[in-house]
C-alpha cells in the first residue's frame, strides 16, 4: 500500500491529509506565525491519528501560501490546481468553485473534464474573507459558529456603504450604537460579502454546478446570501476546509503511480 500526504499551509489554518486507497486521516490547526513549525505539527498530528510513520509515506505534496515551509516535501502545487482536483473528486459535475479562505476568496471555473480554464482572486482587502468575519464576530460578541444562525433570523438587511474591511467594522460599531439588531447587521455583512463573491463569479462566468469551500462555507447565513445573489444552489463539502489538501494528496498519488 502506498500512502501519500497532501498538506495545505494556509494563512489562517493549515491542513494535512493522508491518502491510501481512501482517506486515512486528516488534521486541521491554526497556522500561527511560524509556518515551518505548523507544518511539522500538523503532519505529526495526522500521522499519529493514522498510526503510520513518516517512513510509511511515499510522497508529501504541499500547497498554500506557506507551502515552501514543509520540510521533506515535493515541489509545491498551486491552491487553484489542488482545489480543482479535490472538489472534482467530491463533486464530479462541479464547474465553478468558490473558495473562501482566511485572507481571500478565489473563484475557479472548470471545463467538462475538470481542468481549470479560468479563475479570479479577490483584492488584498480582507473584506469577504474568513478573517473579516472573525472581526465581525468579535465586534458583535458572538462565536463564529453562531454568525450563520443569527443572520437567518434577520427581519431586514442593514445596508453598508463601503466594501473596505476597516470601514465596515466601523460601520458595524455605528449600527450597534444606533440600536440595530445583531441579526440584521449580520444579514447586511453577509449581503456585502455575497456581492463581492458575485463580482468574482461574473468575471469567470456563471457555470453550474457550484461548490463553496473553505472555513467560511460553514457559515450557513453567508452560503444562503451567496445563493440568493447567484441564483443557484451551492454544494458544500462536509469537511469544507480540507479540499485543497485532498486534491494535493490525489496529485501526489498520481505522481507515485506514474513513477512505478
């Protein structure tokens, strides 16, 4: 049995996944400030879960912004390529992937064979990212996991006049002072993020089936807001944070098999 590891060192979270005939184990942890230490820790954690050792692994393939920091790994592969492979495995009919990470959002369009044919990446501003929603959760004094359920109880959508994360945070504080309900504020934040996502989708062209990935995909309120703007239903992987690591693992297995 050949075992391979896909590892995704992201700006906010890092993930490692061991693949044999099926997924053997995976681990997720905050990336912290030292990507090299994080890569070592997340690899060790998923190995411990699997009962395997480093010597049992045929190949480690890294991706993500910290991919160069994975010791003993093969040359990194882009997140776009890994996302496409991982999501295509889970959803064979996918044509558009919306990946909402800690710092940015990527929209990738695939052709009928699952090959990347276009993609768009959000601007550097954190608005529309997972970190932005973490800031909003802190301002509203809510756990991140409660953002979606709260926004679904909204009676109206509070309008925000800026797409900048810093100014939107200030606007949220102002809306709280004005007596707006947290639920309505969240609905407004989600609507603003959904508008940014739709702009990216429009740049590559709408092509169902749509899949949304990343930690932000766990926010059911945001998913609904994007669906409302998009006019299509979004499929959400059960483990939405590990799709790039999964794709990296499949690409690693391809390389091992090709070398036989």
